[in-house]
C-alpha cells in the first residue's frame, strides 16, 4: 500500500517536471514568434530603400505592370477579364509596409477615354476583433476562431473614379435607383470589378468585392516583391507566343523588341537576364 | 528617307534608355538577393541561442522526437515503416546552421537490443560544381542546369552503427560477399533505410539512399524549426484517436498549459503511438 503511494509520488514528481518542461517549451515558442517579427521588421527596414529605387526605375519601363499583371495567373482569378483594359493602364504601383502586417498599396493609373489619370491609395490593416464584422452568417465557427486568433485584413473604402463605360454597373450610380429591374444583377456585377476592390472593407463578407484580402495579400506577398521575376517570365511567354504565331501579337512590338534582352540592348553584352534568371 | 532614319534614331534612343532601365532593374534584383541573404544570416544569429535553449528543454521531455517523427507524414515518405522501431530511439536532434545554406544535423539515439546508444553528426553543404557528380545519366539537362545554377546538397558519408537485426541488408557486411544470390536485392533494401542516409553523398544519383537531399531539407526547413507545432499536433491526433477508438487508456486528463497532454505522462503509451504509424 505504501509502496503504491510512493510510485504515485514518483509519477507525480515526473509529471511536475514534465509540465515545467512543456511550459518552458511554450515560452520558447513565444520567443521564436517574437524573433520572426524582429526578422520581418529588419527585412522591411533594409528592403524599403531598395524597393523605392526599384519604383523609380520601373516608372521608366513602359508597360511594366501591364506585362506583369496580364500574365500573372493568380491575379486573373480575382477580377473579370474585361477589367484588364483598365488594369493595363496601371503605370506604377508602390507598396509601403507600415509594420509586419499592415501596408499601403498605391496604384497610379494612366488616363484613357472615359477614364481619368488618377492615383489611388488603399491601406490594409490586420484586425483581430471579430465583433467588427458586420455579416458573419457565411463564416463557420472555425473560420471565426481563426480570424480572432490570427487576425484578418481590413481596409477603409477609398474613392476611385470608375470608367464611364461601367456606369451601368457602378454601385454608386446604381444606388440612386435601387428599384430598377436589373439593379441587383448589375450591382453584383459591379461588385466583382477591380474598382469595387477599392471599397472593400473586409467586414462585410458576401456583401462586397469577393476575397479582397486575398488580392491584397497577393500584391503584398507575391506580385510586388517578385515583380521582376514575373516580368521576365511574362516577357518570355510573350516571346514564345510570338515565335509560335507571329501574327497574333503585333502592336506590342513597339515597346520592346521582345524582352530577349540580348536582342534588346543592341550592345553585345550577354546581359542582365542571365543574372536575373530565377 | 531621312525622316525614316530619324524615327529609327528616336527608337534607338528609346531602346537605349530602356535597356539601361532593365540593367538597373537587374542590379536591384541582385541587391534584393543580397538582402535576402543578410536577413537569413540575421535570422540564424538570433534564432540559434533560442534553439539551443529549446534543445535542452526537449531533452527533458520523454519521446518528444518519437512523437514528432511518428506522426509527420512527409518524414514517413522517406523511410520504410519498419525503420520506425529505431527512429523511435532518437532522444534528441540538434541542428547547427553553418551559413545560409549549410548545416549539421546531429541525431542522438538511445540504445536498444542489438543497437547501441550513439550520436551521429552529418554535415550538408550546398555545391554548384556538377562535375563532382559521379552518375548523371538519370538527370535531365534541365536538372543539371538547375543544379549548377542554384546548387545541390552534398554530404560526406558518416559512420553509424546499424542495428544487428539489419545485418542481412547492411551494405558494409553485404559488400564482403557480392557473389551471394540475394546480394543485389538485399543491398538495395539496405540502401533505402534511414541508416543508409548517413552514407548519402548527393553525388551518386540512383546509387545511394534516394532523395537524401529532400530528407535533409525536410529536417532543416520544417521538422527542426517547427518541431513544437508538430509535437502538439501529434499529441492532439493521438488524443483524438484515443477518444475515438475507445477508452483503452484511461489516465488522468491533465491538460498542461493549454496543451492536451493527457497521454504524455504514461510511460506505457505504446499502443496509441503505434497506431499513428502510416
């Protein structure tokens, strides 16, 4: 009987040691998370001036962002094909990291018929307060739990002038006559455009531009940091396509003679592309 | 005629500016690559002491690595199920980063019948010199090009004492009698074991432990840095399975600091972990 008790005591002592070890491990995990944040801050700090330099250079390359966005397959998943007419007018993009999670995206559009030259800035911030969500019926309990634990992107709506051509689906215009037969259909169509993304808040699931957070993250994590890689790949694709069927793409020829850099520079140095190749 | 020439001149001037911009962009890319390296070095520097601390704590948690490795589905893809008997004896693992690409993995094994307690260290280094490869006939030109551009992992063979039980497939023993009928079959079987990985060089494609680089990278990129996450997940899985199957082991449900560690304290938790084997 007393032996039994001693065994239990030993077990309990072992348990105590084990729980201490597990608590220590949990502290380590917290330290590692903080290190992650610290490393990210460091990355942002030393990357920012180089991105600023890059921004200036890109502004000298015609159709840079058009080329990147036209060929980026994930980007195409977020917006209707017909929108590319206006996406093509994006002259430059600038991302500013506010901290490890929050950022500003600025889009600089060239003008076109029925669409003015304009720059639009949209800020994205991580939020963990799920009470701010206006519609939660489309979210599962697990999704809500994840959102409160890891946070979710939110954004204030910002003004953007829509193309005249889109008047019939422009939500602002439509809202002046909600009795119209086609109101709902047109409103929904408008909500899916790239322009509706600028009104996206992250708080009205199912009632605004769909997956606005995904599009924001795509710019932040992939399109912006890896734009040069995407540009080169896009240029190769275009060159390949040119090779395959000469007649298909003609009017692009004037921007660069195919981004086959060696043919481009007229100087015979086996240039940059090789170094940039990923 | 002269007008034609002027247009060409303008075009050529534009081309020159464009190629300068593209060269500048390529310089930016190089800067960004260097920043990546710099950030990685920084990460290694500040992570190392915390990993060292973690190593000490883990040594106090029985079956920590056994639990992690038993449930890690990717790890199980690299070695035969029968090897887990010995993988379970891994008491602790230590990774030391030498630089951004090179690292040492140390495995500390407990002893068992026919298998001595031992610690084995294996060093992995990135190499870009494809002339070092001894067999290239199984590699495509594209693979070789990638290897020379991005490098490939290599490693010096290191000694490990194989389990007595594996004498019949132990390559060192087999090589003393290559005339044996079953030599090839047994040799090949031995080559696929976890123990053969310690002889892996990365230079003899198709003639040594398969995908040794993948296994090394798996430890470096996932298993080692995220071991606590894997441990907690594994423990949850084990608990779930216990709950689902029946109450075969009814020990005290002592949740420790948020982890559901009900089974951890019981030294006789053999059955639950075995079930996890894939």
